[in-house]
């Protein structure tokens, strides 16, 4: 694969041609790598890329705002789904686990359909679905946004509580619920990223997905979310 520097040179050459003023020009980091966030100013879209190949990561595109990206996502990371392959869900063997995951996804899909079609519930939190996503991926992304009240990119200790209540109420067999959150938290940081939630629900199917995300730092400008994420992290320590 060509390095970012080479792509940058050819893009700059192309941009000099007449009628080529909207050519995408990549932003490069040191060593021929790509910066994790790439933007196309003429369209207003930004998206996350794999830093070694520059390939866009599906489902990360945003318009007129910076997406939250994993700074080290590469084309050949450990795939999230593989992290859960040999992982045992305590008290919930193979066939039971499959039945449980199906019941959770069914319940979440039903909730999302209701939320999207009910005008009294539809707030700004129901965003346009990403066309690259399967229905299951849309469901997980939608539910993650509902839980991630402070938009930190992680579901902290307090934010996980509604998920546990949801599992107790809507999923079966019940004995699979008890250890499910611990099972999802593959990097053991007492919070869940969207990759962890997708991985433990068995939804991550695409190749080249980013590794389990590290905790995002919340921008200082938003004092409310900064203080609430601090609160979450002090609770966890």
C-alpha cells in the first residue's frame, strides 16, 4: 500500500488541474502514516481511518463535527469478535449463550423500532442510520448512544445500570444475565466501548474493525460531560 505521503503528493498534483478543486487531500502523520481523522472540507464530512492504510472505518463518518477515533486503529488488529471466541460466559454454556444473545438483540431491535417510529420519543438521539451498517450494528450503535449519556464514548459504571435492568427484564435464560457485563468488558476497565458491546453481542462481522477502543478523553470545552466523566472514573478507581 502506498504511504500517506505518496497519496498526498499525487492529490496535490491532481488538485492543480482545472475543475479539480474538490479533490480529497489526506492528512499525514510521521512515518508515512495517516492521521486517524480525515476530512473532506468541500463536503463537510470527516471520518476515522486505519492509520497504516488510510482505509475509512465503516460507520464513523460525521458531518460538520469531528468523529471520535481510535488513534491506533490499523488494518491488522486483533478483531474484536475473536476476543470473545474462547471467552466463557459463566453459568451460560454455548447453546444457552446463543439463545440469550438472540433474545437480547431481538429486544433491542424492538425497542429501536418503537423509538424511531414514536414521535414522542424521537429526540435528537435517534440519528440517521449509517448505510454501511447491518440492522444489528445499527441497533447496537443506537442503544449505545442511549446509554452513553455524557457522550464520552464509553458506558461507565452508572450508565451500565439501565443495561443491567434491561437484561434482567427482557432477556432469557436469566442465569446468563448475571455475569454478562463482566463478560463484555474484555479489557477489564469497568466500562464498555461500542466495540465491546458489539463484540460480546456477537455483532462485529466486518474485517478490519478497530481494536477495542481505549477510553476517550472528553474535550475540555464541554464542562458538563468532563465533570460527569471524571465522576465515573473516580467511582471506578
